[in-house]
């Protein structure tokens, strides 16, 4: 009976598995695990935009720019003033005393044109006389005042110059953020392809090591049978140890490139080390044709507008123009008109009225102002030269990137052809070895040559991808465009 029950249970289990093949496949997939999604350059760039501390630090330039703007606007904000003045006067015979004064409540403000003005109310204290703009039975007064520069300080003044500088702080912050983004994207692209090349290189070294280990077992067995000399066993074992050492060094290179790449992959304020299983293959699409001369020319012209280095020189030149305009304005004589309520204590007895003034100042040597003009003019001339240099530097950067792309493409073609020939020689040498017409040494040399040729193909492919990234950096593409990909944190099936 027990045997019958076990047989029935086994039959039911087999029928269940046959009826639910999807369930069995799901369980098999769960135990097998899912492959990781290959890491892409767009994902790394999106990761940088999202979390890289250097780019976030550059973003604080926008906050600083707003702070400079508020600081500059503070010079023109209205100020509420409440001022009380009381004076006690004693006559010469000391028999008659008088206590008079006022309480002023007014608002003062400054205009970017250079004007300063005030408006408010005055309440007399004591037996004070109010000859102008009085009301309320002569005890109150409307107070109006103003300061008007007629030459120096009109339209151009230090406060307005500071406001103009603060207006350039925001575009200057954008330029610095764009420059940081450009440099980070280029560095990330270079490091990414170095890491991919290192992973592909360690793979071919591991394959070569596996081939050497299998041959060692084969030669060892043939030596025991007396088919080959014992010295061939030593030769095969020495090759295994040599390839193992090379594979270990290649593994160290992968780990080094992983740590370097992790500095571009930040998560929760800490770098994330990518795993080897996320290393992608090199793009398999055919090589793109080089851009036409018209396209290159258009890219160069656009790069002269988009590259942060060009924009930064332009902003620095505008800041210097502000200083130059202010220095030239300082060469003018100072002619100021002023109208304000009388506020000196001795005026209280005579009456709380208005005073008017016109002041003229003419510096005789103007050394300071002439020196400021000369310094600003020299800087302006230097910025013209720097602008020309930067523009030519952009052109050279684009040409250099195009040269790198062309040479890398030629290297890939030559390295691929060399690898094809090396594989042919390797297969031929193995065939000869199977016939006993050659030795283990020559087979090892052929395999080493194949591995070296494959490594050259990997380096050429990596350099080609880095050259493409250099071209994007040279034309300023990363200074204006946002990445189209976003980081992913899930795994998917093949």
C-alpha cells in the first residue's frame, strides 16, 4: 500500500508539472537569475545631471547670483526714517529760554539714475516757525527733498554699476555650470570607454587562460602515453602561469577603472561602483561617415557661440565695459544740486524752512580717474585678443576631434584585418600541432599574437568612441543639450 501511495503521488506531481509548464519555467528563471541591463553613456550623463556633487556645487552659482542681485538692489530700496530733534536755547540775559524742535517721519530712496529723494511729514515741537508748505495751524509741514547730480554721477554711478554687474552674475553662473557639465561629461565618457575596454580585455585574457589550461591537460595526458616529450608539459604549464599572471593584472585594471568610473555615479551622496555584468559591448552598428565640410563649418560657427569658454570671455568683457564707463564718468567735474528741509539746530529759531544748494568740484590732476580709465582700456584690449584666441582654440579642438575620429576608424579597420589574419595563423598552427608537425611553443606564440591583435581592436574601438565624445565636447553639444536617458535601477530579461 505504501508503494502504491508513493507511485500515485509521483504521478500527480508529474501531471501538475506537465499541466503548468509556465510555473516550472518561472521557478527555473528565478533560480537562474536575470541579466543586468548594460550601462550606457547616456545613463551615466543623466546620473551626473541628477546627483554629481561637482555639478551641484556649480549650481550654487545661481544662488550666489541671486544674492548679488538682491545685494545690489538694496542700494535702491526705500528707507523709513523717524527723526526727532529738540534744542533748548537760553537768551544772553538768561531770563528767556526757548525749547524748539521737530519730529520727522519720511521715506528716503535712491534712483539708478543717480537721484536721491525723500518725502514725508514734520511735526513741530515748541514755538517753531514753519514758513514753507505748512498745514495744521502752522505746526506741521510737508517735507520734500532731493539730490540731483548734473555731471558726474548722472546716469553712471557706482551703485548702478554694481547693479549692472549683478545682472551679469546669473548668465555667468550659467556659463560656469555649462563648463562644469561639459568637462564632467567628457571625463565620464573617456572613463566609461576605458572601463568597457578593460572588461573586454580581461575577458579575452580569461579565455586565453582557459585554452592554455585545457592544452596543459591534453599535453600532460599525451606525455604520460609517451606521445610527446616531458619538456612539452613544462612548456604548457609555464604558459598557463604566464597567462594567469596576465589575467590577474587585467582584473586589477578592471577594478581600477571601476573605481574611477564610480566617481561619476553618485547615489545618496556616495559613489556607486558598477558591476562587470553591466559592462556593454562596443556598438555594433557600421561606422558612420565623417561629417561633410559644410556640416563641420556649421559646427565650428555654432561652437563659437555655444562653448562656455567663449561666453565667459564675453561676460568678462561686459563687466570690464561697465568699469570703463564708470571710470570715464569719474573724469567729469562734480556738479550737484540739492534741495532739502533745514535740519540744523540753529535754524529752529529762525524758522523750519528749506535750504537749496549747488556745489561744483573740479579735480585738478585726475590721476585716479585717468588711471582707472587706462587700466580698464588695457583690459578691454586684452579681452579682444583673448576672444580671438578662444575662437581659434574652438576651431582647433573641432579639427583635433575629427582627426581622432578618422585615425581611430583607420586603426579599427587595420586592427580587425590583423586579427583576422592572426586567427587564421592560430587555427593553422593548432592543426599542425594536432598532426605533430609543430611544438607547443609555436602554438603559444600564435595564440599570444591573436590575443594581442584582439586587444588592439579593443583599444581602437575604445579610442573611436572617445573621439566621438571629444567631438561632442569640442562643438559644445553638452553645454546646451540635456541627456535623453535617465538612470535605471531594475533588471530585465534577455
